């Protein structure tokens, strides 16, 4: 477990590799602030835009932190978010906003339980389970929507789920804070979080210690799909429609955010605060590269390079 | 052997230390071509170290190795292999998804004219080896589908295919059935006729007596004796193996156990693989030892009691109440704790802190409303660190930063936190220094005196004899005999160190007898 949040300043810099994400975030922010000042990088609107664009990634990445910490992976989050935008939009048109919310949660629960069941009871590795689910979820979303966008005509729903703001502060920031707060406490302070870390850190030792590791894995996969569904609800609210393309490819950003933040791909080590900073860093890079006027192709290359550099620096060996 | 056979391996004056502990001290070891040479010694005698030196895994500090008349050029596995030394591996170096023939010639496959791998040629050559040895293994079979015996034969065929002149077999019979052992022996005799030198390591004296020509006995890293087997009856071998050791253990007072009520009672308990129909009772205040060789079912029995491999038949009762133990959590709820044999994988999470490891089994108990009570975690960790004298920089340091002995204390501490009434320790002193060993044995005695029931599994007999009030001898998954510790003592002997050695010899003989009864039953 990263002790970054509680360690004194001296230890913070002594463990600079562990804390590279925080240092890197500040360094990149300062570079962009200096070089892109004339292009409006520091404009509050631009900064809030970064928050708006990263909220969904951040929400999914918090749950992904639990999945990775338990030694599993979930590749279906992007597709599940897309599916949820469609089910939510369709449910709102017949049953109103509350029906939409329920439909979204039901989508997450159903997919998550199916993923968890296949992984823990049938014994298919979560990498394969969720890779297959990625295709299934996208296919279902395309099928039930007829590949067309489903409009959402409920201003109330759109305000709460992503579109609104309180004064200058976007509602999405509250969602990030809520999910991050619950996630942080659950991982660091709850019995569940301890069991998740133990399961990923040493499954045999955890099992010998009386921890039901299969149940823990089941629960983190359900958690991840539900977070993906919530992200889908936010996409739907922000864009006032459900479309199967929403969230496409997000799984890579989500996993990158968690790993950048110091969560181990091999389990046993994870930090929600790091993940949130990791997600923000990805948003920051995207925003900065756009302001620099890079073409999309160039953005992809630069983003990949920066992520590789950050993860390489955080590796302990060598 | 009439004419003096050429010397296949001559090791002279080999010394090797690990962190100040002398594992080998000026050891001479000589093996002739065409003989089966048994290498004997207790745990920590230096057997595996000298084999690893011969194999090029360890570099000796002093000494010389001559193989087939030529000094070994370098101490590397490659040089050893080039000199014709091959060793079977306990953990099987075979790849289960490849066939027998593909495994035997892995990385040395024959190529056809186009440079492609010629599997048919591998099959032919593998078949030739099995034919030569007159054993029946199908070269086309997938290794994953083979039984343990056939795997072992494949492993050995792989060694032979490399034109090995010296074959090292480390406990080759552990996984084998009686008939497979027979086949292995036929195989070894044939190899011997072809002039291969075979070094055979086993804890089973009866096997040694049947297959070997000569034996070398090591004790505490020193060479004790090399002699033809005819001059070494089993009791003499045991005497040389036991010798005058067990320093540091003899001074642990056993004290009188006040045996209380029956805490744990097993009736005809059978596990998924082992054990078979084991029955015994464990009383409050006593330490019960489980003795037996590798594969005798001691650890399997421990796993059954702890709910890791639940029993498939038989009854487990705790304080007279029949209980069902289906999961580790059930066992913990019934006050059973298991300190498992594989510390690094089953006992601890090395990358996590001492405190996190200590509370792993009680997370539910210390998390009111689902939130971990952190002051309580700190208090528990500090108390256990204090009580067991764990040497750690802090409770927040990763367990991987601790020494082996202190890691083991963390595992024991973790289980004491659950306040168990029944504590099972599986090889609690494996791989830890003698000081920590005595400490752990003392702790075991104290726990029993405080009213717990303790079961200890150990391959070090002196340890069992020091710690236990009663000893159950196991072989082939079955309980063979329950011995009272006092029965093993010679009333005439007053010197505690001699008494311990005498008791150790008797226990050795019991263990070997249990094995021969098993063979008689099968045979």
C-alpha cells in the first residue's frame, strides 16, 4: 500500500519513485502553464473542462483500482458504459428519470454478476471473461438501439448526471469527489478493502487465513461494472443521449490511470488517490496536447510516450 | 565389482558457507563409475548443498572437483552439464503440454533438411532409450497425462539422453508407488551396467539398502563415513546420521504436561488425496507430534483439519461436539489455527506490512460496521511483536524485509491473534537459524502449558522429541502408531544429550518400520 498520503515530507521524496505520479502531475502542469499560458491553459473554464472530460474515466478507474488490487482485470468497462447510456436513455423515455437510473444500475449489476460468476465459478480468467463481455456489451447496445442515438429529454436527469453545475463548479466534480471519497475509505479503512489487497497480494495466504477469495473477486467485478454503468449514466446526462459509441476504448485510459497512480497490475497494491491523480494527469495531457495544436495522430503518439515514461520511472527495479 | 572401477566423480576438500553458517566443511566425496552411491544425512547435513556444488549451482569456497579424470573447468551449471552431470528435479522440469519425446529433446531437437523440427526422430530416439531400459513409457503421450511414476522415468530419460555419465537422483521415489519404485530400480541397475555413476539421495533406508552399493553419510556439513553397504546395517546408518547434534534443543525443558479434556478428536478422517482413515485425540495442554517422511500425509492431515482440503469422510469433533469444517473460515471459527508449511506463499503476503499480515485472519472481528479499527490493528501488531520478540524496524515495514525466523514469528503471531485453542504448526522451524528454532520450540511448550492443544509436524526428529508429549508416526497417508514420548527414553541414560540421540534413533527405526509395513501390505 502506498503510504504517500500519510508519510512525512522527507519520506515523500525518499520514495520519489513511488510518488512519481504526484511529482509528474505537478511538473506537467507547470510546463503546460508556462508554455500554453497564451492559449488559455490556466483559464478556469479550461481547467474545469479537464475535470468534465476526465470524470467518467476517474469514476471507472476508482473501481478498477479494486479490481487490479485483487489481482484481476476488467476490460469491459468502456463497452459497459456505452451499453448503460443506451439502457438509461431508453428507460427514461418510457419510465422517467428514476426508471433510467434503475435501468443503469441493473445493467451494471447484471454484467458484473455475469463476469464474476464466469470468473469465480466457471474459472475463466477475468482477462478473457471481460474481453468477451466487451464485445457482448457493445453488440447488445448496438442491437437494442438500432445503432442510433437515443435522445434524453429529461433536463433534471441531465443536470444531476453530468450536465449541470453549481455556480461555476460542474456537478461532475461532485461525482468524482463522492466516488473517490467512498473508494479511498473503502480501500484504506474497510475490512473489505483489506481483504481485496490480501487476495491480490497473496491469494493462497489469504485463503489460508480464512478469506473467501472467490467472493472478493466476484464483488470487485460487480463493483467495476456498476462503476462503468455510473460512468455511462454520466455520459448520457452530459450528452443528453444514449449511444453505443460512448465510452469506446475507455478501458485503456482507465487501466492506465490506475497503473500511473501506483496500483499494481499484479495485485496487492493500490491507492485510490493515486488513481484519481492518474486520471487527471491523462486529462491534463490530452488537454495540453490539443491546446498545442497537435493533430490527433500526434496526440496519440505523445500521450503513449508520456504514459510509458511515467510508468517506467515508477518501476522499482533499475 | 572385481577390477577397481574408474572414478567418475572426485570431490576433495569442498567447503561452502552461507551467511556465516558453514554448510560444508572440507568434505570429500567420491563416486565410482557403475555404482549406485547413496548420500545420506539428516536435514541440514549438507546433502543438497554438495549436490548443488557438483551441479554447478553453488560455487564452493574451497576444494576441487574432478569428473571422469578431468578437473571441472568452471563452477557453472553449463560446465557441469558439459562434463556429463545430470540431475532430476524434485519439482519436475517437464512441460506438461508437450509430449514425452518433445520434453526429452527440448532445445536439442533434431532438424530435417529444411531446418524444421523432426518430431518423428525425437520419438524414435526416446523409444530407443525406453527400450534399452526396458520400461514402458509412450513417447507420444502428453506429459500432463502421465502418472507421477512415468513422469519421473521421463525426467530420468531426459537426463540419460544428454549422455550423462553421472546421474544425481534427489528423492526420486517420493511420488512413486511401490511398483513404480520397482521399475525405477530395474532401470537404475541397467544404467549402472552401462557404467553410469548414480548418486541416490533418499530418507528411506530400506530403499537405500536395496539399491545402493556404497553410501556416504554427512552430518553438520562434515563427511562422517563412506563404506560399502554391506558394512552399514540400518541401525548403524541411523547412528551415523543422528550423531551428536541437537545442541540448543536438548536444553529446552519439556516439563510435565497436565493433560486436560479432549479438545480435538478425529475418527476415520479421510482427505481428498491423503490422509486415509486417521483417528486420534488431542488433549488440552499437550503437544502432539506428527512424524513421517515426505509424502506420508502429515501436511495433508493438517490441511484437512484446517478446512483447506475438507475431509471427504470421517468425523471431526471439538470438545465432544461434532463439527463440519468445509472452509478455512469454519476452522478459524472453531478455534483451529494452522501455521502452514510454505511460509512465503501460504503464510504471509511478503509485500504487505507486519501489521497488515498480523490481522489478516481477524479482519472481520476488528471491523465494526465494516471499518477497520486502526488503533486496534496497531495495538494487536505491537503486542505480538513484543510477545514473540519479532525483530522488525517497525510494524509498518514489509514482512519481506524480515529474516526467515522473524517472518515465521509473524505467521505464528498472526494465528495467535485469532486466540486459537488448537494450534497446528507444519514445519515451523524449516529454514530458520538454531536460535530462533529453540525459541519457537519453547513457545510451543508454553502454549501447551497455557491450556491449548498443539500439533507439531517436523522432519527434524530431535525437534519433535523435544517439543512433543506424544508422537503419531504416519506413512503413506495412514496413522501407523501413537508413541508416548516417555516410551522413547532410555531410563538408564542420564545425560540429556545422549538420551535425545537414543530417542531419535528409536523414532527413526519406528518411521522406517512404518514404511516397510506399508510395502508388505502392497507387495
